C-alpha cells in the first residue's frame, strides 16, 4: 500500500470507526475514479458511512447524528435503517449495457421482521459521481407484512443523506420539466397594456410543457419540500444534485377542468376537441400530481436531503408482496465541485445512465403519416379514408427520397381502437407490402397505438368490462375520439405487451404511444386497490402506478427485441407521462403544432415547434425528444429550409402530404438529411450550445465533436443580416464544412453566415478528415459534398470558390483537374474555381 492510499485508509478509519473499517466483511464499497461510497452493516444497521470525493480528498457525509438512510411504516411501527434489526446477506454485481455497474445488496429483517427481504440497488458509472438507487421490499409470507400510514399520512423515505455543512444558509435551485403552458416572458405584468393574443395560439404561451427554474433559500432550522424532479443545493464548495424518476405534470393548469355537480363540489376533465369526458367525483388540485417530494432540511452542522413519497405510493395496510417486489422509484444523487457543472451531469444522466436501451437514444429521422391524413381531412375527407395500400406505398416512396430512417403508420392502420391488427377493409394485404417496401428503401416500419383506448363494439371490450374506467356515476369515462378507455394498471398491460410482440414478429420496429391520459381510475380489484378503500385513495394509487406500468411495458418489449424504438406523446396537458421515468426506455414526443395548427407550412408554426428545444434544451438533451415538421415548400411561405433545419436541431421528425412536394424538393431535403447523418454519429450526446431566443437575430444552435472535428451549426434570424459565427474545433482533424463558406484559423472555425430575408436560416455541416491530415482551410463559396480516399480528394462545389487546402508534407506529385491553382510558400494548395459543372479532383502519388 503506497503512502497516499495508506493515508486515505487511516483517514477513513478515524472518521468512521467504530461504524465500519475499510475491508470489513459487512462493509460494501462502491467506488470509481472520482468517489467512494461505503454502506456499512455493523451492529445490524444499514448506514451510509461515507461519500468521499477522491479528487479533493474530502468527506461529504456528516460523521454523527445522521438521519436514517431509509424509513417506512410496517405493521403500524416505524422502521428505519438505523434500527438494529437488519442482517446483511449478500451482494451481487452486474455489468450494465450502458457501461455502469449495478450492485444488488440483500439484507433481511430480524425479530418481528424476520420474513422481510430488503434489496438495495446501487448503480454507478465510470468517471461520474452520479449514483442511481432503488429500494425493493419483499415478504417471505403472504399477507404477514403490511405498509401503513403514519397518523393518516404516507411515510416512506428513501434515500436520505446528511451532509456536513456549517453555512448559515443554503441556496437551492429547483428545476421542473412539466409546467404546462408557461409564459415565455418572465414576470409578465398584464396591467401595462391590453393583451390581444389569441388563447393557446401564440408563441408567448406555447401549447406544451415547459421547464421552470425556481430558487429557494434554506436557513438553519427550516425545511422545504420540492416537486422537482431536479434539486440542486449548494453545500460548502459543492453542489449536490438529487432527483427521482417518476412522471406527472406539475399542476392542473391546462387540463380543461369544468365545474360539475351540486355546489360545484367536484371537477370533470373535458376536452371538446378530442371528445374526452371523465368525472372523478372530487375536486382536483395541483397536489393531486405531487407524488414524490424532494425534501431539504438544515440544522447547525448539516443539511439533509431526502426523497419521500407524498401521494399514492401505497395503500394503507397494503401487503408487501411475496411473489414480486414492492419497489420505490429510482433516485439519483451526484456531487459537483467547481470543475464540473450540473448541465453536463444531467445530460450524461439522461442520455446514458438512466437507460440501458440504446434504441431509446438513437437519433434517427422519421416520417409519420398523420400530417398527410390531416391534410386529407382539410380537403373534406376522413382522416382514415386516405389510409389505403396504394396511397401509403406511394407516400413511402416519397419518404425514402427524404432519406428518413423510420416510416410510421398513424391512426388508421388498425382494425379499430384497441384491436391492434391491420384493418382488413383498408389494407386487404396487411402490413406485408409496407414491410417489404420499407426493407427495399432501407427504412424500418412503425405503427401508432392509442395505448388505453378501446372500441366499445370490440370483442375485447365485451370480454373485459372490469377494465373499463368509469366516472363517479358508473358510466364509462370517455377518452380521445369518443371512445372508452381501459385501466392499464391491471392485467390489461399483459395484453398490451402481447400485442406488441405479435407486431414485432411481423417486423415492426417503432411504436408511437398516444393518448395516455390521466383518467383517475377508481376501478376496484385491479392492481391499485379494492372496494374497501376510499375512492380517492384508489385513484391516487392508480396515478402513482401509471408510469411504473407503462414503463414496465416498454421494458418488456425491449427485452423481447432490443432494436425497437418507442415514443410517448405528451402533447396534451392531461397526458401525465411527462417526467423522467419514461426516459428509462423511450423518448418523449413533445408537441404537435404549438402556437399554430395543422396545415400551417409557414415559419410561424416552426418557430413555435423550435420553442421546445430553445426552452428546454439546457435541461433535456435533444436526443430524448421527438416532434415533427412539415417539409413542404408551399407558396407564399417557401419555408422548407426553415422547417427542415428546425428538425435538424432536434425532433428529427417530419409529416405532411409529401405528394404536395416536387421530386426536386424531396431530394433537396434528402440531401440535407444525408449530410446531417454524416455528423450524427459524432455529435450525438455532445452538448447542444444555444445562443439567442426564438426569433432573435441570430438564433444559433451547435453540436460539435471537438476532437474528431465533426459537427453541425444551424442558425436562424428574424431579420436580414451578416453574421460571423465562431466555433471551436480541432483544426488538425477537420476536412471541410458543407453548405456554408468558411475559413479555419487554427482551432477557430469562422462561418460567414448571411441571412438574406426575415425568418431566414442557414446550416453548416463540419466534416472530419478521420486522421488523414488533409484540411480545406478556407472556401469562399459553399461546398456541396466531399469524398476523401487514399490518393484522391473529390470536392463538389455549390458555387464558384477560392479554396486553400493543407496537404501533408509527405504527399508528392499533386495533380488538380483545373489549371488555376498554385502551391504557396507555406505549402498550401490555393485553387480558384470559376465553374462548378464538374467536381474538383485532387490526386497524388
């Protein structure tokens, strides 16, 4: 043992004796290059003895008077990690598909809890301080152990950490991601002048979920419970991030609540546009969606951070199961010093650590037929009548010209709602013609699901009336498109998974899940309570379990086939799957039209859609979001480039009637996507750097892999202007820039953008040389394409240009297929090209 390790060992021994000693057989050590965490099981307790920062050689955990790591009520008695009732059994390790390690630590209870098994899951990752953790409870005997309330309130806390801290006050930043319909202008004062905006159709209050950052101050002797899901608290020289993985919107705003009943004593959820109507029988409030709380408490010597269940986590007297586990939500904790930042920690967490499913982060482009169907509706046709084999095959041909990866069949492919087989009247040959066409065009086929909707005339509805969600008066709740809905927190979820497996067997690889609304199910004898419980308690349990069940369905589907992609539609305020839990297995489809409507091909709709990434891109990485743009180039807008570039920044989706486009327009989009795909393997997961709010001049977005010199820069401008954009890139590894004139000076890339009309856009694709040491340092005209082989560089120019090219000194006998070139004194190849009819070719021996 070297001197430094010996010193660390002695330090840990002094700090933590007699709780545990390093290397003791009842001490589980979790560590990587940055931290060491110790869970100790001495004296029949479960204690977080240490969270040690290796880089600063500093202990973060308070050495004494720590609050228990977990606590809950079993058989009407409070049980905590500090009680001397636990017996360590074993620890098992699993290497995860995302590069992390999962430890499964089993402890059992003693005395009255001798039949209780408690599993602590710990996930940690290379070069990261973030730890994901979950608690599982299981009983060896059916019905013996039960979870209870404490004085009428739920009491379940996990995890809980007490950090050393003597500062008089702590600063907390709460980050929310599920606040519906926020004003974009902070501190709006409606009294300054009259407001003539159209409700729900304006850029200032977008029809979508927004992020919100809220500051709090924590003083000695005080506490605060936050919704989050992100809690950032500054302690000493550190920032501690804590979060949880669940799903629910922040409040009832936007839920179209109508007062009903005698004396307005309850509220109903209605949506006239989609036929939604349900009546729960109680007054709804923001607290109805407050399931998990992030609690911060402060005393004179420490700050305690804990996650606690606020609502729906269990029923009073609910048995701990013996055939499966009662499970908490996954939580995550990370610490940051001055050399790290919260944004990079959160990005890495949501991109890589929250999921083991690579398909959930694949940055593929897709086309969805819904925009085409709505175009047909605007022309007086039913949205499903256009869904014929011939028309869809025609659209697939057009979509292949766009160069998309997925082709999604939206509402209309199915027999009827809830019967997820092909419609035999509209599609007599089934899905096979589409699967064959997709294979021919190197696309994968996907389908739309209204996950819980059910046609009341179907046999499935008639066979399973016990799954039908009912209003307080006993009539079926009505979901989207005037259909009843099934309660998925039941055995119905098993049928859903089977439906998907059958489609996967046929070749389907993408699923769009729509209309998973909050219908406040109080149906008894399912998975969330029986008739002995109060109606409101059953509803709370249902809403708490809803994201668990939906996410578990995704997990089972991915276990069946790892290449399947799933997106969840959260475009309406009633769809409470908005949160971190769905990101364990899928992506979130964020918004349909925002401040506009179907058939709006102008830049107005596109600005609204880009509001998504502009507002939330600093919290949620673009790889976890989807949304769709129109690629049409319809007069008088000619907004195709503007629309397509918005999908390049984020969303990666297209819809609309592609038959409206000329072949040249479709190929123009396809050529742009082809270039975007050249850089995507390198930029995926890299920080999205944004400058400028929606409509600014300019409004810039860049994602660059600095080292490999691949990247994408997309700019928008609300006014005409010249703008020189500067990006950093490893100049030695950069080959060129496509679609934009530029010059490279060392590691500084200068992009000379010109926005020639209001609401204009430009894009630049940075291409690396893959270690071949050839760089086109400057091009005064834009380059359309480039190919670099062992002894040949082929450049397709979009305009006449002067080029400066750096060639390796080892290259001899350079040949150029134009006469106007020189080799400068510093070894640069200087070429002037006045005609672009043929590709520029540079060869050498």
